[in-house]
C-alpha cells in the first residue's frame, strides 16, 4: 500500500479542518463546468436515442408492408416507413 503524505494524513485524521483546499469560486466554477458537460452528454445521448427509435419504428412498418400483398395497404405502409425514417436525423430507407 502506498505511503500517505503528511497532508493526506492530516485530512484523513481530521486535523486539516481549517485547511482550504480550494476557494468557493473555484468550486462553483468546477461544478458549473461539470453540470454543463453532463447536460451536453445527456442531450447528445437523447438525440441518438430518438434517431435509433425512429429507425426501429420505420423498420417495423417496413416489415409489415412486406407482409402485405401489393395494393393500397402495402403502399401506405411503405410510405409510412419512409416518412418516419426520413424525418430529420434518421437514415433513409429505400
């Protein structure tokens, strides 16, 4: 096990209670930066989830259209699949 420094020992033993590790402003700045990074990642993940779900829905409708005999229902299902997939950010189905 690694040896602790004097500073680490004081903190762990509670002797460093009056030691300022960083200022309130530094803490607030770091916290705000972390929050912004978390929000950016959450927003990007949500966008990707919507695209994946949209593509999956389009594939389900496309599969249903292939089960139908040619006609108005099959055409409507194919059109619906393309409309869902072709919404902004979704890959195109042909």
